[in-house]
C-alpha cells in the first residue's frame, strides 16, 4: 500500500511540475570557419569540429544539447547567458567570463600562401619556408591578414608574429581584411588585393577542396612561427558552466585525443609532422617547448 501511495505521489508531482526531471540545456557555439565547422553545401556538418562536437555531446548524456552558429560579437554576448559552451577555443580569451577544460589539442603554426605563378613564388622558388621579417623589410609585396587583435579582446590573432606585423601596419605592406568568416580566401590573391596572405595550412587546403579550386597556389611555413597554440573546451563562468567543464575533464583520455586527431587529419592528411607532434605531446607525454598557451 505504501509503495502504491509513493508511486501515485511521484506521478502527481511530475504532472504538477513537468520540468522536475528536465535536463539542463547547453548551447554549443559554432562559427563559420572551415574546416572546423561547415554550415552549408556538400560538406555540411563534416567539419572536424562538427564531428568532434557530436562525439563530445554523445558522452554528455545528462544534458540537453543545442548547437548554434554565432559570430564573434554574438559569442561575446552569449557567455552571459550562463549556459554557453564551445568545444574548441584558444586559451586566454575572456578570462573572467569563461572557464576552460584541460587542453586536449592545439592549432598549427601559421604560414603564407601566394599564387604559384607570382613574382613572390618565383623569388621564394622551392624554399622549405619563408621569413616574414625578410619579406616585410626587403620587398614591397602586400601581405593580407585578418585584424591583428580580435575586437574587444587583447589576444593577438597571430601570437608569434604580432610584433612583426604591427610594426608594418602603417607602411602599406600589411593590410587587414575584415569579414564574418574569420578567415582569408585565395580570392584576395586572384583579385590582386594582396600578394600573399597569412593562414593555416588546413584552412587553405579546405578552401581548395570545398570550392573545388585548382591548386594554383604555393604554401610556405614561416620561419618565425614554430608554435602550436593549445585549445580546450570552454563554458560560461557559472555553476552550470563549471559543472560541464568538470565533466568534460573526466572524458579527456587517450580515446578522446585519438578521436580529435582522427577528425582533424581527415582535412590535413598529409601533414604528418602535425600528427607526430600531437601524438608525442598528448599520447606519449613528451614535453615540447613549442607548444604554448
């Protein structure tokens, strides 16, 4: 009899308060940046962070999940909602407004891209890398970059290159381009708006693949940037956000690392140097002075 009464009481409680057992909701911010997230076209949802986010969400079954594309300005406002997270963010952003998980990945050093038939490519010939300091000091070629410091933030977009780039901003040799994609395009080279651009190799290759472009360009690593910048998950600095981050930290293990590098390398398969550096650091626990916060 007592069990029957208890069962009836619980049923009534659920009817009176249908949200009593509702899961707390996390809004996962994404941004329009290939090949991290892809929101349209043939490769929709096939970005390496699209896949990795689905994987992470599948492990956090105690929460309700919503994924939402946001601009940088909107994301800045979203942290105050209290339930905003992102699965992949450089360390050091919005230090009082968000909390980070343990790092589980990093981004590669930056390089430059120029047209394969350009005078610059002819000058560099088949060099293994290029010196940004040399090019800015000794040539008149125009370099295209994104804004050197993201709006409302003190973090440098190109940390290892920041001081070199800022010293040439007023010379006409460094041109900042703003757009909603947070990434540059080889169209700047095609239309003659820049002679070379700074970007990550993986971003360059993904543009060629997604847009079905012939590879009429040359990519050169930069001698001045050998750094790999750590990334982690991040959430609003609230009780919910802290709880989510603590839970994410329990998930970070060898399987977690392997899943991340697997998805990333689908877009940069030939970059075996990156994969070796990643595996040595995260899986084999080898220290590396070039891996930075």
